[in-house]
C-alpha cells in the first residue's frame, strides 16, 4: 500500500492529469504518469475535482470540526440517557 497523499497534493496531480489529457494522452496514460491507477484518478476526480487548494484545506478542517461536534453530541446524548434512567429508577 502506498503513502496517503494530502488533498493539496492530490489536487496538484489532478491538474497535471488535466494538462496531459489536453495534450492528447489517454486517462490511463496520464494516471500512470503521475504514479496512480486509473481507478484512483477517477475517485480523486470525483472527490476533489474542481476544488482549489484553499478549498481542500478548508474542507479538511470542516471535516475535523464535524467529527469533533458529532462526538460531543454523542457524549451529551449518552449522559442524557443515563440521567433519564436514574430519574426513572427513583420513582
């Protein structure tokens, strides 16, 4: 398994493929030239196609924040359920 690339690196590689495609190379040739499989190229294009480097960084930051907030909501929900069980047990 190869190393995991950062979104900024993926966007740069996607731009390189776009240049190669404009020169007349096939998608398979262009993907091979940047060192990835054609499948990876299409997956990256689906996820990062059309993004600028700054947008990719912002997206990654938002994903981290979203994960943190989900964890906080999950913890609060669990606390609430425990408190409700305690209250029901007393009556």
